[in-house]
C-alpha cells in the first residue's frame, strides 16, 4: 500500500476534481473509486466525493502499489517432468497460477520457471507470460509445456493450432455416465451475465470439442478421461457441466459447496503429446494422478 499526503490551497472545489488535478495520472473516475472505497481521509475520517475543499486541509490518500510489468524469477519448487535446450515440461501443482495476473503478481509457474531456466524462456508470450504456450487453471494439476526460445514456441503454437499437440485429462464428475465414450461439440464463450465464467453459447463464442471415455464408475460419480480437440478457457469444466456431469469440487460450474472434502475441481492434466521442435520426434509425457485425486478414488472404491 502507498500513502500520499496532499495539502490543499483551493476553496470550494469538489474533492474528486481536486484529487484528479493533484495526482499525476489519476483520472476523475479513479479518484471517485478511491473515495467510494474510503481511501481518502481528512484527520482520520474518510471523505465523500462531494466534499468541498478548504485551504490548509491535508488529505491522506491510500493506493495500491503498482504491480511490476515484468515477471521476476523466484526460487519456487516445481516438478520437472522433461527438459532439454528447447522445452521444459512441468507437472504443475494444484493451487499454482500459471502466470502473473491481477491478484496474483508473483508466486506463479512463470516466476518459478524464470528462476529454474535462468531467464531462458521465449519472449513471444510477453514479459508476464514468457515461454507459456498453453495454460491450465489454478486449481487444475498436471502437465504444462513451456518453450525456451521463440523457434520452439512457434513450433508448439503451430501444433496447438493444427491440433497435433494433444492433451488428455483425468476428471471425476458427478453422476454416472451410461455411455462408455462420447463427444461434446458445443461452442464456448463468455457467460452473458458473469464475466468471470464461460458458457456454452452461440453469441461471441468459438468452437469447442471435448472427447471423453469412461475409466470407472462409482456410486454417484464417474472417472473419465477427456481429450481436448480445442483449448477454450475452462473447456472441460464447462462441457461436463453442460451434459449434466459437472466436475467434482467445481464450485463455479457445479455445486456451490465443498464435496468429499474438495473445494476445487478434481481435474488433472495427465498426458501430453507433441512433436519435438528440433528433432521432430513424437513425444508423449505422463504425470501420475496427484495424491488428492487418488484419495478421493480410494474413498469411492471403499464406499461402492
């Protein structure tokens, strides 16, 4: 947090106007938001935007420190599944954000990779997303591939576009799926009323295809393996909820309360296939189910 003191010499000026004129780069609407949040005080008392200024008043304005535009290396433990001079594949832990974003300025996979690779990551993704070719959600565990230089990044991005870089996930979903396999072909776009969510919609959407196969059935749940043909935000979570089988623990697209001890989705990026950018060798990497996933399966086995 940053605290700024501003001494007033004007008479009868609206406080939001005064602040916008006094603080470089601050707009009037931003000044109003500060006032509404109680971040502008006079003698310890929060003020409203309608306050009229008087000479000699000393306003105390509290603002957030600006976030760095560049991700910084951080010594964070990560599990490396494969690495060479071109790519690095990580088995990301559940709860780790992939790259810096509002509310998550550091402690991300990018910060860890910058430290591990000593800054040797492609620059195509920009200063906050160096090396990142694709993403998975914060609370999804599993495989993420990053490129160490631009040529590798372009190759992997081309494979994603051509759908030759394939990703398979394990998911535990609610309900018993009767068919042994299936395909969900339904476009995904921004939710019409909640911009933090995605939805199956025909408005402003993009094609989305998810293939799934049943691995095991339990009392009230099904373990499925999903293969992405496309890579939309929250795709598996949205598609499984769309067919009436939301991912267990998904409190955004499923039930709004924890289930079986889970308050985040039981979803794991298990397998990754791609063509190596330099050798043209077909690569297939796997990451075993994490402990939380195995514990839930063991519990369901005991209860079935």
